[in-house]
């Protein structure tokens, strides 16, 4: 890839329009695989060229973010080839992450622009993108009709790359609608247009995958396995051949060879998992890798290879950087030409959207917040692939075990193959097993348990969860007194502290904390409290702009806690402003917030804390990129989250963690104001006499005291200690 002047229409048009702030990047053939079918050049804002150098290459995330920014620059200049091609390239980069409605709208706009400016020779590629969008929406026959138009224009304007892509897409649709012979014919035609170039291996791999799938559909397993073997021997760059061959070998009963294929596929997929800088693309990475990791974990557990299974689960959650602490991946200095991001317009939109409560408005602002945060993350980061081996996985598992205190066990729950897999690690062993019931049943029990607790009903579902998730580990759990829990998607929001172990709530015998991955457990210190630390308390019992009940115990709670520190900084009532909170992120060792908290399930980045002058949103906390080591959130629903694949979580607690906090105390559900104040006071008192005692242990002591007064989990089990942020 070079940054020299691009010939042709795009650069000439930029000059004619007088566009400022964009440069043209000429793509070598090998780079076009990032966006599948690229124009002769792409247009990006100048800071993205600096990011390209810092990240040592071009990837889908960098391109998509840069193209979105380029489109915003081009839009005021009206219809143009440059804007149309930018729309199309953006869609190629965000395939699967853009809604069908948005994708169709952009394709139609691009096609209309190209026709309006007389660029009929480019319209065929717009038809191709329309076909791919319709295929993704399940409208297969309309997609085939759009491909007919694309092929017609490909022949008319002698565009072999368009013909290759169009016949390939036709084949994928034919295979999906049950016409494998027609699909193979389309793939054979596509091969005629694979010209020798740097991009040929990428298209060859796609054709390998589809042809093998057609052979499997036709029952020609031997032919499919031969294709997969050739693909692997030629140096596969994707996990797909390993997954497909692993499935074939498992069906034939060769479990050992199947496991080896799955492991190799996971290691290959794991090179980039969580390597993206932004949340949006991390989720996308996880979706693409989910199937191979689930297959590998299930096969490893079945083979009694517990350490391997745990290593694969962690690779999916944390990515390869967790296993290679000296990896080059990580944060890079901000680009010197990067403009400062203004949050004020987005904050105003978020306030209006949350006031209205319209789901479409909330989703739109959530999307805007994700792109805004992603823009900054991409420009600040380096993305580097980190190859990893099975031996590295196993050695890392040993390091995790070695980092656990003698009195602590790590429990990790992973959904794989429709089952719930339970990992239990102590300093001396790793144990893995599948639950007797499916992950779906576990999820239904988890939902029922949450309703039981919130309604103060008998906790029968919670008891069943304990029998499935804890009782099989009784012997090991009786040997420890502290637990760190890494939950799966369906268990997010469940208080393990309230879950019974052999009939007794876990909190009665253990302290319980939560993490997003074992990487964070082994890499971060246990948060403690001392008298000399810089403590800041911010309390807003009744924001005047919100319809919320006054919190009578906010002021007594904070005044009581403040007495335990040498130089507390306390802001109450009208002084508890948004600016006070954002300033405290940089100026304290412990930040204690007592106020109303609101979780917005449709748009978790719009979850907020109600302070005196306005709400502070989760996306603001993420954008701040600073947080004290310990954050205490005495506010409702601050740990309630919308979990995603790959350990990705969006909540108020997660926002503080991602911005740098080592530990956050948050609430799964609505807090009882008086009980919360009592727990906070008890927690600080328990931590002060024993400076080495962790906040997790101190919270357990305080919760046990409240439990003696009110045994129902609603009163005492909402609060939990969380560690491990989303950002690398």
C-alpha cells in the first residue's frame, strides 16, 4: 500500500470539489481483501494515515472508522463518485454489523449518485453490494436478480473483479437455497476470473470453503476432505477448514484427530480475537470465531483435557495479548493531528432520548456513541496479530493457577455446543465438566432466579442453579474461602453470593468477586482500603430534574464513611455535579458515589447516574479514560449489563473498569436505600482494621451482618466486586 497520488476520477474529483482534509490511498491487490472489492483508491481523513503507520497495517476496523469519517467530510459537497464509492467501501468493511435497512439505504444512495454524475461504469458494483445486502437479509431471489444486473454491467464494462465476486455470491445463494450443483457451476465460473495476483489466494480460500460445503451437502465427504486437506496444506489463513475437517473427523469417530483440528483452528482464529480497539469490532470478531471455539472447548472437555479447554475459553474471552504480556499490541500515543472530540451534542441527544424512551431513538444514540468511542480508540491504538501455540496456552494456565492465593478458587462458566461448561481452578488443579442440563435451561433458571429475588419470592430457581453450578464442586469449594467468578452470557446478573452451596448461601462461607477474564485476575492487585487514601464522596439524594424518590440515606451514608479517612473530600446535594464526578476520576484513590442509577437495556452506553445538574452517561465515563483504583457505586443497577459474546460487557461498572479502575463495587438490581447504607458502612469498617484485607472480603463480612437481619437475598446480595475492563 502506498500513499502516493491516486490516478483517475477520484483524485481529480477531490480537486474539482475543493475537498479539504482527505487523502487518497492507493490499494495494492493484497490490500483489497480487507474490503473484498475495492475501488482503485480509497479516501481517508489524514489522521487515519498516521494510525495506519502506528498499527503497522490496514484492517477492517481502521478502514471502516476512517471511511465513516470520510463520508461525513464529503456529504456537504453533494453527490459525487467519491462519496458513492466511500459508502460502498464502508458497507464492505461493516458487512454483518450494519442493519439491512441502513445498508440498503446506503447502496441506493450510492447507485443514484453514480448515475447522477454520469459514472454508469461504476453502477455494477453498487448492484453487487445490493445483492450481498439482500442475501444477508434472507431475500435470496431478489439478491439473484441484483446479481444479474451486476454481471451484465461486468461484461459491458469489462470488469473481471466484479464478475468474479458476482458469480461467487451467486454460488453462495444457490448453495443456501438447496441447489449445490448450480452452486458448483457458479464457483467454477468464478474461478475463470481469478487472475494471478496478490488477491488470488484470498478468493481461492473462499472458493475452497464453498466447494467443500457443496460436496458435504451432496454426501461426497471424501471429496470435501480432499479439498480441505489441500486448503490447509496451502497455508489456510482462516479457521474454517479446520472446523469443517474437525466436524468430519468427529462424525467418523476419530475424536483425537478432530480435537487437534479444532485446537489448530482456535489458535488461528485467536490471532485477532479481541485485537480490535473498539467494542463494535470486538463483538464482530467474537461472532466470527464463536463456532470454532465452542467446538474446541467441547471436544477438549470430552477428551479430559481440562487445561486445554480452559485455555481456549480464555483465548476467546481475552485474546492472545493475555497470553503474551510482552506483545506489541496495546495503546499507542494519540495521533498529533487528531481533533478533540466534543461530547456536548451527544450528551444532549442522550438526555432527550432517555427522557422520551423511544427504542429507535435509544438505539440510534447507542450506535452514535459506539462510533464516537471507536473513532478515538482506533486512532490511539496499535492492532497487531499475536500468534499463539498450545504450549503457550498450557503454560499460561499454570501461571493463572500460580497467581491464585491458597484460599481462592476461580470458577468460569462458558456456553459451548448448547451446554454449560464449568471450569474450576485452584493453585493445584484445573477441573472441567459439563452440567447435566443445557445452557438454555440454565439461562431460564437464571431469569427465574432474578425474578424471585426482585419480587422477594422464595428462591427455588436459585436453589436449582446452585445444584447444577456449585454442588458438583463441593469438595473443592470446601477447601477455599474466596471465589472469583467469570460468568457466561446467560448467567450475567445472577448473584452467586446468594446461590446455595449444599443448601446454604455461598456468602455464608465464601467471599465472592467477579471478573471478565482470568487475565485480569492474575494481572491486577486485590483492591484494599486504608485510612490515608484520597477518598472522594459524591452524593445526590434527589435530582430536581428527574421523577425519582428522594434517597434519605445518601447523606448519612457518605458522612459516616467519610469519618474513616484522614482527608475526605465530600460533595453533597447541589455540589454533586457532573463536573465534580468527572474531575474526581483523576483526583482520588477511592471514589464513592451515592445516587440514583439507571440501566438502559436498549442502549447500555446510555445508562446513567443522576447527579445534581444532569445525568452522567456510561459513554462519558468510557471517553474519560481515567478512573481511580477503587470505585464504589452505591446506586441502583450499576452492575446490570447487556453481555455479549467473548466476555464483552456494557454497564456502568464496566465503564469505570474500562477507564482504568482496578475494582468496582456495583449493584445487580435496585438497592434498598437503608440496607445499602448499612452495607457500605460495614464494608469500610471491616476493611480498616485489616489493611491487607481485600474489598471483596470486607463486602462479604458486611453482607453477612445484614443477612442475619433480613435473610432474603434482595436485602443484601445485590452488591458485588468486579474487576477486568473491556479495553486492552
